[in-house]
C-alpha cells in the first residue's frame, strides 16, 4: 500500500471515536493501576509500565505512518510545481 493511502487510513483509525475511547480507557486503567499499587507491588507497576509503553508504541506507529504520508504528499506537491 502506498504511503499516502496508508496515512489516510491511519488518520481515519486514530480519529475514530471508538479507537480514541479505547486508547484513553486503556491508558487510564494502567495509570490508575500504577498509581494505586502498593509500595511492595513492583510486579504490578512493571506490568502497568510495560502496557503503557506498548500503548505508546502502538500509537507511535500510527503517528509515524501519518507523518510519512504527509511528507510524501509534500514531496509530490514540490515535484508538480
């Protein structure tokens, strides 16, 4: 799939209200688990941290695809001028 259609699809996915809700809910759940863990419960904090990092990586992949599409679109505009 070409960079521009991929970027458009990624943008559509990231702006879908159900996806936004899912990201926000998952982030809140793991932040709450992290914040509310007992001092001796390092496993809970490590798991929460890992899940939050995974969520960031997942979001980051979509953001990267969107950025790549923007750059490709700008390159094509310059070539047409």
